[in-house]
C-alpha cells in the first residue's frame, strides 16, 4: 500500500513540515472565510479562554519536551473543544491558533517547532470540526457516530503525524516512534470525550468550571515563571517538592465533601485546610500556606453561616444556576461578611470571588512559578538527565 510507505522508509522532516505548514495555512484561511467572518459573537468568552488555558497546560505537561523538534496534539483538551464548540467551529480554530504557539513558546522550543505545532493543531481543529459536522449531531445516534469519526481523524493527525516527524528527526523507525504515542493516545481520546460531556452536562458543570478556573490560574503561574526565567520542565522534574500521596488524599477528601451533607460538607475541607496550612508552614512552603489560608477563609465563613457561602447581591444567585443551593444572599446578619463572595471578576470572566478565592489563586500561581524557578543544583541535574535521554 503506497499510502503506508512511510512505515518502512523514512520521509524527510522538511517534507513533512512543509506539508503541514501548507495544509495548516489552507485550513486556517478556509476557516476564516467559512466560519470566522460570518460568525456571530459568542455569549460566553470565558469558555474559549478556559479551553485555551487547558490546551496550553495539556501541551506543557503532557506534550513534547523542551528540546523536541516536533509537536504533538493536546492529549484530550483540543478534542474536547471540537465537541464543545461543535456549533461554533471558529472558536475551536481560535483555541488552536492561540494555544499552540504559546505552549511551544513556554517550553522554549524553536520557531520552526512552534510553527509546525501550530499548523498541526489548526489542521486537526479544522478537519475535526468538518468531520463532526458532516456526520451530524442532531440526535444521540449521529452524535456517537460523529464522535467516533472525530476520534479517528484526531488520532491520524496526532500520534501518526507526530510519530512520522519524530522518526524523521531522530532516525528511529516509525514503528518505534508510533508505539510510544498510540496507547496513551487511545486512553486520552476517551478522556477528552468525557471532558466534553462534563462541560455540557448541567449537573457536572460546577466541577468543570472549577477545573477551568484552576487551569487558568496554573497557566498564569507558568507564564510568570517563564517571564522570570524559569523552565516548564522543572514543574515535575527531579527534586520537585510535590507530596503525591498527600495530594491524592486531599483530593479524595474534597470529592467526599462534595457529596456529604452539612456539617461534613464544610467541616472536611476546613480540617484539610488547617492540616495543609500547618504542614506547609512547617516546611516553609509559603505558596501552599497561602492557598491553605484562602481555603480556610472560605470554609470558616461557610461554617459561620449555616454551611452556605454568603454572596453580595441578590441577582448573583440566579446567575449561579445549579450552584445556587450552596450560596445564600448576604445581609445585615451575615457573620464574617468581609470574607464572603463580594469581588466582581473582570470581564470576560463570570461571577464573583471572595478574599479566600483570591488567596487560593495567588497560592496556586505562586507555587507553579516557584517550581519553575527551583535552585540551580536541581535544574542542573535535570538538564543532565534531559541530555542523556536525548542522546539515547
């Protein structure tokens, strides 16, 4: 089969890159003419901004390494964006064309790698959206079929193309390169579909919004660390002060608090904030202590007001939708009112925040930036490990 000839003989990297650049440019121009120019303004800009952040974080954490000369598609977030914005494919293209170069830039990759990754992302966004819309999604049967077809297209433009580039640039066989990409990609595709469904399911929307908020704050921390001279690879590099087991235990406690009635719904996270803050202060992890103080502030004001978070302004509760049951309108008898939700978020982000929310956001961004700026001895050990891996 001639179409699969690259399985046995390498194709030059310049040829693959040139094809990607041309195809990406054609796809982008077609999307601008067919989708962007006639599009109506989207009513929730925070949604596509959140997906830009999620795609950047996906690429930084799970994409190619800093020294790689090829790119990869986001493991799950760009696929989810195609499904979520199926009626507005211009937004998926916007997500791809914005997140791809930024993610590559934060990893310190060359301009040619940034351009190649951007072309690959745009091509996947355009062809993925076309595939999904051609199959149709008007009923459950068509939606399932469209999702399956989209996963095939995304798989072909992701692991297959990335493996071909890696093989041509490193001299290894295509089969060897493809083996590293294929199995994780299949699992990630399923996770991407679940993320899209969670984003569009009313009962899961609060959790999806929390993930988006956390992602935005994390990306702010990554940008801060990058501007201060840090490296994204140090976030999970050797010597990371990341207590994995306690973090998993803390996550389990928070999930449990979401499904338990009062007073456990606020008592569990309150106790967790006290324990985490004490531990962080003892180990001089001040960003974690800052976040723990914010969580403590939120839970203590809930505890003082019957397990509900007071909100300034009666009209805000209607905008909260499914989350309104955990809030109460603040009034003259509100306890610790200065800790309630009272700070309006700047456009285009919806909702309001408390002093505790601000402390949590500062702590998260601070912690990520701190990881990127770790002491030189640890960074040097990581660089040696990277060089050994590249040589192998």
